C-alpha cells in the first residue's frame, strides 16, 4: 500500500511507536475495560495529530475508528485502503499497466467491510482498475461468508464442528477456477493463507493492494 502512495505522490504519515491496536478484538471478546483504555489513549493521540483522513488496511480498524470512537470524542473521516486506491487511479495519480497478463480473480468480502460498513463496490472497482477478470463466489458482497477470525476469533481456539470456517471459504474460492484469491483484511489474509497451505491445488492469496502495486507503470 505504501508503494502505491509513494507512486501517487501522496503525503502521508503513520503514528510510529505511538500506534497501538484500536481495541476491536478486546471489545468483541467482551473486555470493555481494555477497549476503553485503548480508545481513550488513541483518541488523545489522534486529536493531537489532527488527521485530514485516516486510511486503514483493516476493516476492523475502520469500523472501530469510524463508528465507535465518536463516543470517546474521536470524530474522524475514515476510509479503507481500497477506497483510496481506486480514488488515486480514477484521478490519474497512479497509472496501471494494460499489457500485463489478465488475472482471473475471486474476491473475498471481509465481514466488517461488506456487511457491517456496506463497502462492496469500491474493492471490486480497484480490481477492475488492475484489469482483473472478477469471478464471484456464490456467497459474496452483503451475503459474504466469514474467514473464521472476526469477532476476536483470531485469538481463541477453534470450536468443534464439521469443517474449519477458513477451509470452507477457501474451497468456495477454489471452486471458481480463479488464479488468485483477493482479500482486503489482514485477518482474512492470515486465515485464507493458512487454508491455502493445506491445499494441494494452487491458488495464491493476495491483498488488493499487492495486486494493484504489481501493475504500477513506471
């Protein structure tokens, strides 16, 4: 993502050592005390920074910063990185190659991007900007299927069932015949990469930013 921003000449900053978790997982796991501590500390730091916009590569961070921090005095314009990527391409600030091989891609909608924040079109537009052919899974957009790590599931042992959630989702992606499974969330990246490692069939898992960055024309 930083490669794309540099190519577009975007002036951006990160909080560096002051950056810590937004507290999403703490709240989903029921640890409201820890979430309260994290939220108040983060709001104090962000209010001092006065950001014009906050861009997240994580839908969980987007949801927490945008929808839950206002209760703590943090009112920010928060967007997902796929939204900014598409904005930069549309504005002509990033030029993507039209001669590269066409990628057959299926896109996994993160729960906190699609169902919770209703962002489904822009990630697909970013893939179209990269001249990808999109093959949809049966469960997609607002009816997408979880990767298995949301709601703080990343930090606990799996519950018993017939099949692991990430394995079920990876099987759906593989059945499309796509070459690449595009994701837009670090939790989804971890879970679906783990599923890919146990599969005998080749299907690479890439963040949308990786796909776009690879096609930047110098």
